[in-house]
C-alpha cells in the first residue's frame, strides 16, 4: 500500500485515487482487493505477514482506506469504523475517564447529543452545552482542570452554524484540552480542520465520503504529534488504535472498499452538490412561502465570513423555514416527488426531511431542540432545474 507521505504533495483528487492504493502486487489489479478474511497464516508464532493477524485488529482493505483518509485530512493516522457513532464513541472513550468534562454544541446531530447525554453521562463524563459559533461562549463553558475535549460540528446539523476552528483550537489548547471536529457536513474536500489547528477530525462516512447511500461507516484522523496530557502524554493515535481493537466496532472489508470507492469521486461530486445547492438557495429566497433560508454561502449568514475563510465552498446542505409552521413543513416534505423523504445526507440523490420529527427527534425538549417549521435539504447531483421544479410545486401547493 502507498504510504500517505509519498503522495502528500499531490492534489486532493490525486491523493483520493492513489493514497494507500498501489496496484495489487500479485495480479496488478488497480483497485484494492476486498480481503474478505477473518484470520491470516502466520510464518511461525508471532510471524505476521505485513502485520496482519486477525481482521478486527487490521485488514488490508481497511488499511488502504485508513491510509487514504489520513492523507486527505493531512493527519498522522486514520481509523475506519462501522459507523460515525462508533467513531465518536471510540474517540471519547479513548480520551476521557469518569469525572472529565466536555463542551458540546448547542446545535448538533441528535445521535451525538444522545451519546453524550444517555451513554457518557451515566458513565461519569459531564458536558456543558455552548453555542459553538460563539468562541467566547465556548471559553466560558470550560471547567478548568476538568474540560478535556471541545467537540465541534461545523457546519452544524441542522442549522448550519459555523464555528471558527482556528479560534476554538486556541481556546482548547489554552485550557489544556483537545479540539475534535466532526467534518461530516463539509467533507475533507471542502474543509481541513487539522490544518486549522484541530487535534482530531471525524466523519460519518455514510454521508459525502461514501456518497451513494449504500454504506454505513465512520472515520477518524489524528493530527501529527497529538498526545493526551492527562494520560501521561500517550499519543492520541495509539490510544484510539487500542480502543478500536478492544471495542471492535471496525469497518468491514466490503464497507471499507465501498467508502474508498466513494472517496475517489468526492471532489467532483462535492462541486456539483455545491453548484446545485447555490441555485436551490436562490430559488428558495424568492419564494413567498419561505420565511428564512439558512446557508453559509449567503452574505447575511452570521458565519459567512468564517466559512469563506476556512471552507473551499459552502457545501450541499440547506435549511429553510416556511410560513404556516410545523404542519406546513411536514406537508411540504411529503409532497415532493424527486426529493426523497428520508434521513441521512450526502448521497447523489436529493433528500428532504423534517428534523424536528426525524433526525433530531431525540433532542426534543432539550437545549438542542430545533424549530418546528424547519426543513433540511441534502442537495444531490441531479439536474438542478428538476430539483427546483419539484420544490416549487410542493411549496406552491401548500403555502
């Protein structure tokens, strides 16, 4: 497999296609084989070929994906998981212990908040909710000597808030904490958190990285030289590797192969997602039934200048609010035909959903509750005129 350092000087798409993916030495196959295997013949006791012993610990297909991810995010080491939440859980259990404290976003994926509130809190890890786009609010939420991690989504899910990664990295490091960034909404193509000072970046690879709604997965990349001071400065990558193997929520070989295939076209897909999203936003701004359009690419978005500085483009996620409240929002979601009513995001097909009743139902009644009249769009790569026409008929009928 190609070492990430040997291709690091190449452009993004070249690395997406080649990092970790030398032609197979046995056959010359240009695509990484699917090593659908659980165990490996040893050349004597402890004589592992290429370091492979058992596929929970390492698998060549997964290694190729992990190497590629590390290259794309500019990090020291990558890890692939069975889901985004498995990636999150492994990070947090590797970095935290009972009695520790985390700052979490006031706008975040519902499953992330459920993990903090229903799994980690009973374990003894406390959290404080803060408005991540407000750097001073994050600073104020830190508990000196206890806060170990600042957890960031940017853009946030579903309100598309923008956090200043560089500023928050400084806040975290001043407090002796680590900054972890969920980069799912942006993808490695649009945003590079490690280059901005973050310590660890994670993805739900189910979304843009896989890109075709045919796989569930997660990924983690650790920046060069990151250590965990409260665990005797043990390298963060080593702790995550140990927990990945011990907890076992790894990406299987076929899923690793599917995500790796998706990464090869990430750049061209993201450009089309962004192109389409910008035109959908323009349409929504001109429709009388829409009361607010939320998109970081709009100059009036409060995080626009930060997004412009730290993102290549503004992404394929759009949120908007409608006249008539929750009932109308729910009906609009049901009336589209080309837009598919469904959870998740980042696939080639366009999705529409009502966050309050779907992806964010688990945060109802909490500080993370989302507006009832909010609709979230994952803008796909179809012909944008067809997408707009479908939205128009649904909105015209109900608003």
